[in-house]
C-alpha cells in the first residue's frame, strides 16, 4: 500500500514538472491594443524571410510607379498648357536666288504642301543703268499652320542659294485671349439678364430703355468676339514674309585698267553734266529773253531813233514865218 502511494506521488510530480516546462517554453504575448471601436486588433503575422523580401519589392515597385505616374501627369499637364497657349509667330526672310520667279513657284508649292497658302506676291523689275541687265525682285507673303511653321521655314530656306537676312518673332497672346473669353462670358450673362428683364417689363418706356442697354451689350460682345477670332486666326496660322532677289554682281575695284576706266567714266560724266547744265541754262533763259529782253530792245531802238532825229534838226531860233521857202524845203519831215 505504501509502495502504491509513493508511485502515484512520483507520477503526479513528473506530470507537474512537464507542464511547467511547456509553460516556460511558450513566449508570453503582449496585450492586444484596442482600436477606436474598443475591439482588440489582430496580432501581426510572423514575417518569414520570403514574405519580407516580397514586401520590400512591392514597396519599391510601388514607389517607382508612383513617381512615374507623377512625371507622366506633370508632362501631360505641361503639354496641355502648351497646346492651349496662343502664340503668334512670324518670320521675315531675304533670300538670294538665281531666278526669283522660280523661287516664287517653290515657295507657293511649299506653303500649299504644308496646308497653307500664299496671301500676296509682288514682282518688281529694277532698271538700273549701272548694271549690265535689269534685276528682278519678288516679295511673297505666305501663311501656314503654326504646327507646320518650322518645317515650312526650313524648306523655304533651302529654296534659294543663301539666306541674306532672317528674323523670327513670336508673341504670346494667351493672357489677352483668356481675358477676352472671361469678358465675353460676363457680357453674355448680362445680356441674358437684360432679356429676362425686358420680358417682364410692363411699360413701353422700360422696355425701350432695357433694349438700348441690350444693344450696347451686344455691340461690345461682337467687338470682343471679333478680337478673339482675330487672335485665333493669327495664332493658328503663322505668317512668313519672303523677299527673293538675284545675286549681287561683284566688281573688281583694283588694278591699273580699272583706274583708267573709272577716270574716263568720271570725265565723261563731268562733260555730260556741263553740257546738260548749258542746255538747261539756255532753256531757262529763253522765256526771259522773249518776254523781257525783246520788248526792252524794241523800246531802246525807238528811243535811240528819236534822239537821232532830234540831233539832225537845225538849231535856228528864227520863226518859220521869217524863213525863206528854200530853207523850209530842206527841213526834214517829222514822222
């Protein structure tokens, strides 16, 4: 009986020792914090090495995706703002070409190929005496879409031998365009209010007064819309002014024979200038001689003849009644 009691006590002690060992081996968990609703949050799952690596990859890829999406959004926004801007672009070129007429045909085909057109073309021939032949100058004004401005400009540059002068200018009218749109919206809202007031007007005088105000508002709206259409047209179509002229002849201004030729040419020019001056002087003095000199000459001749006749008369103080008939016959007759 004692032996059985001892055996049972030993078994109980061994069982108690095993339970205490298992209790020590199991880690104690921290108390679960309560969330806003008073419920305990779920314990975090144990992170394995594989799961930690995947979480790091996902976080890295997510950051890059966010950065890429932000860059794309900013680029799209900049492109939208650039597309909405109203910029008037113009270009002025002076091109040297062997045949200005052929250059005109090339520029016309270039403008039409880019969806544009030629507004005006002017042909001028300069008859210069200092050159061996007359020179030709062609002025062309072409308009092309603003999106095709650079391409058309490059082809126009290649239409001649070389570009002597070039000027490209741009004017940003986006602010003015947006201001016009805002003013147009305001005026249209005011027009709608005036229409409603005119419908509710009970007197003819009130209706006429509202109609006058409505007419003024409508006039302002038409002016603003006309200015807006002008800016849209100028911004959508760029203007290119081209002047085509032949190459300038280069003369060798050195050498003995060139000096002799230049001196002879200068002498001929001086002689021609002197002859031309004399001809002009004679032509200018001819009316003066005819209108003033001829009458003066006739008057002087008449006066001289009268003086001569008086000198020929005898100075006899005796009266004619006491003279003899022979002396009277010798007296000259007065005219």
